[in-house]
């Protein structure tokens, strides 16, 4: 048995097909072909597209929805996240289950999920979502680098698959970066330049991050700032040509993009615009990223910094702030690019042999995402 779908337009993951095409799948959603439309095909108003990819999420922080005020700035936000970790496990489990259900309903078929604990393990076992688990390693005290890596490895062992990744340049010591580089030669994800204060600390050893280290009881007498921006400080630690997902990039500059382009790494820049607005009241430099032909992907961040885990909402917010960006770009970031970044070759495009999920996007306004745009899962 098979199904035949046609709509106003079909977006195949990289481009819009001409009208008059029909997507053919089997009952399980495997793409069989794209053929000329016939009278008996299932017809829809709107856009048929592959399932969406959320390249950056923290499902284990879902219990923090609405708990942290907006516009605190990153240092205060991180401080409050750390202070609100010890909630009952049942509340955490309920929140994680609810967040996964929301993402499924929103047409998300794969997630790059940041994990500091094993809280989300059981929720992912029978999930229809494909997971790329990034077990985050932190530790700014050089003497504890080996211990912190071993602790992260124990967390990673609980997952069916997981990558060890650094949290950020301001929370990982140089020895720990070297250990992560040797432990993970596959795919790196790292929070990058989410705040101006990050560059200030890495370049000059000053600024608001000193407050965070004081809170953590970390003494910085031995710390020597790199004198470089955050991206230019952490990227050289990865010496095995690993693909890199740089997350947020809210304050990334043109020089950083040129530096990364010359590094030889396959770079993916993850845009989490709603979280950037929530925490720093800022938006990422999408014009510069596009001008430099950067490969962009989309993420939601966590419910601690977002009211929704919805890639559609991310696209809606991007369109509000950058109305000149074509819909085709947004959809490619949300599908094909995301699948490539996370390494899910069977997702992200409507190509023969793949099972990417089939979504229907409706309620567009002048071929752009609007307040009335909705997404529905067909398969």
C-alpha cells in the first residue's frame, strides 16, 4: 500500500518543486517517488515538507519553564539554572515527557539534546524522535580535568549513543578541552558567544563572569585570558577535523566567521533566536552569517529560556526580525541542514528511500511564515 500527497507546493528539503508534483510514500512514510500529480491524489492547501530538526535542546531542563525571569543576561541566567536543579524527580520526568510530546506534535523528528544527567534516558527509549545526545562536560579547574571527563563518561554510558562535548569556552579548562578533543573525534556541539561578557572574559579576564566564578567558589589566580574572542579561543582545541555545531552565536563577529571558515572544520551555526531574546534581549547576526555563506541550523534551547519547543516558532520569530530572509532558506535550515549537522542521513529531505516524516505547513502570508501559520504531521 502507498499514499500519494500533493499540495500547493512541495519543499523537498533544499528547494521548492514546481507545482504539479505528488509525493508518493508507503504506509510507514518511506519516500517511494515524486511524480506528476493525478486526479485521485490526496490534495492539501499549503506546503508539504520533511519533518523538522531541532539541533539544540535541553529536555532535562523542561521543569524550569517559566521559573527564570526574562532579560536577566547570561551570567544571572546560568546562576539561576544552577540554583534550581534540585526538584523532585517526578516533576522532572513529567516535564520531560511533556516537552517530548510537544516536539512530536510540532513536527520535530530529530533533536540534538544537551545532557548533563541521565534524567532523559528512559524517555528516549521508545520515542519516535531520533536523538543525538550531547553529554556536556564542564570544569574550569585544571586539576580536576580528568575527573570531570570520567564523570561525563559515566553519564554517556547510560545512553544508547552519546557524544562528549564541551559546554562553553568560559566553563572548560584547556586540559579538559584537550581530553574532550581526544575522546570525541566525531561531532562537537558547543555554546558560543551567547553573551558579550563571554568575549570580555576570554579576551581580558574581566567582566560579569567573575561573579559566576565567585558564586561557584572558583579561584582564578592562575587563569590567563587568551586575548582572543571566544570562538577563536576554543576552536583550535579541536584537531581532528570534527564537524562543529556552534550554538547561539549571538555576538559572533565577522572576524570570527572568517577564522572558522579557514579552520577546515565543517561548521554549522545553530540559531536559537527566541532564547537569545529571552536571555540577552538580542538577536544573532543572521545577515553576517548569510553574507559569509555559513551553514545555518535551528534550535529551541530549553524551556528555561523559551516558552515553546517549536521550530515553527523559531522560524516565525526569525521572520519577524528578518523579514527579508526567504522562506526557502528558513525551511532548509529547519530540515536538510539540521539533518546534515546531526548526521541523520535518512532525515531532512523528501528523497527516495528516506523516512523523513511528512509535514503540512499552512496559513502562510505572501509565502512567508505568519502568526496564522500552522504545522500538521501527515506521517
